[in-house]
């Protein structure tokens, strides 16, 4: 967009003594003629630019309009660029890479690849996630509503919302906006969204309620669990609950204690450990696990048993 390019050109001119039209054309991927028109637009807006011809010619801005380079230190600029670079890990374009070039005060002193921090926001779903993020981002910028099918534990539904924010939290991406069906602001997880489309319908921005991030612990503890674990899964206990979640017994096994928010999460977690863990408390949940285990057994070993019985019956018939 032209306004973005004008701001970018002004940002570079505030930081550099002098730049050429060809340099700006390369940075913003436009023609020199377009840059010349942009310079004229900035002049009409009252920005005191000067142009000069010849070997050392170029475009510059009056010193009185310069920003002191010490406003942002090199380390502070590095932190900004690291954050911007992380957004390119999920974006479908190089827009943040281009923005980094605009913000770099001194390319020699601010080298993004040498940053000591690398933030990668991409996921296994990047191929499907990036187009969603790009579409929602454009819809927010253009104040367009979006429509999609949403797959939630409560069922499948079609929703239309006016998007306001893209949110990254709990290692997942969400869109926060005004849901036209619920008449309220709602959060929707992008991985559960399918058939996403920009309706092209313009919406007027509403006075926004304060966006409240979810509490630091979004899954409040409902009950405590005690389990005996094999030492082979110690790494998982440490990774998911911390090193203080268990004590080593004299027999080498681990006595695990932690809180869970609901039974479904607990059962899924226990089953993912296979036979490396045994639930001890609460006792009433042991009965539930027994039922789950028997159901799984009947799906697999039970079918094999039926086949064996049928084979034995056939063999007995042949003998008679």
C-alpha cells in the first residue's frame, strides 16, 4: 500500500544521511518513477526533502527532522528485529523481512542472523496455518468480516465474525473477534477453522472491550492424582510437570503426584504412557481406567480371540 511505502521511505530517510532512488526502488520492489512520485507526495505533505544529481547525489532530509540514533540502542533494535523475524516463520509472505530492512539503523551493526535468540512460531500445520493467518490479517486491515466452519467439542457450526486480533497463546494461533451469531466477542482456534473465506463485507469498528488474556493457568486443578511410574518415562514427567512432580522410591520406580483439570485429560495422558504407569489415586478413577482398558482390549485382542474361536470350531468340524 502507498501509505505504508511512504512511511517506510520516511523512516529510512530519518536514519540515513542520503539514499538514492534506485536503492529505495529495490527495497520496496517498485520502479524509480514510483519512488520519484512518492518523494513528490512527501514534499507536498510538508516533509523538507532535498534531491541532488551526480555521482554523490541522492535524496536526503533536513537535519532538524532527524531522529537521534541513540533513541534505540543496537541491542534494543536487535530485540525488535528478533520479534519481527519470528512472525515470518508463520507468514506466507516476506513482509516482515522487508519491515526489518526499513527499521535497521545500521546494517553493519544490526545483523539479524547473528541474534542470540531464535523464535520459530511455525508448526506441523504451517502449510494450512499460514494462508489462514494471511487472510485474517488482510481482513482485519480492510475491516472485512470472515466466514468459516468451526469444529469444536460441542459440534460443527458455521460462524461469521468481525476479526480484530490474531493471538498466539498456548503454542497455538487464535482469532479474536465479534461473533455475529453470539453477539459477543469470541476466540476461535485456527486449527479448528476450515473453509475460511473473506466475505468482502465491511464492518464498522466497535468500541473494543479490554482484551483479557486467559489466566496463566487456563486449566484449574479439579483433583489430585497419584501414580507409580517406570523410570523410563522420567523425561516426560520432567518435561510436562517439572522435576518436583515425583519422588524416587527404593525400588527405582517413581511416585508421581500432580493435579488435573478433568478426567478426559487424565485418561488421555495415562493411555499415552502405555504400561509404564499405574494410577493409584483417586481409587474411583481406577475403575474407569479398567473399563477403558477392557474396551481397548476387546477392540484388538477380542477380535483376534473371535477369529481363533472360529478357526478352532472349523477345525473341530473337519475332524468330525
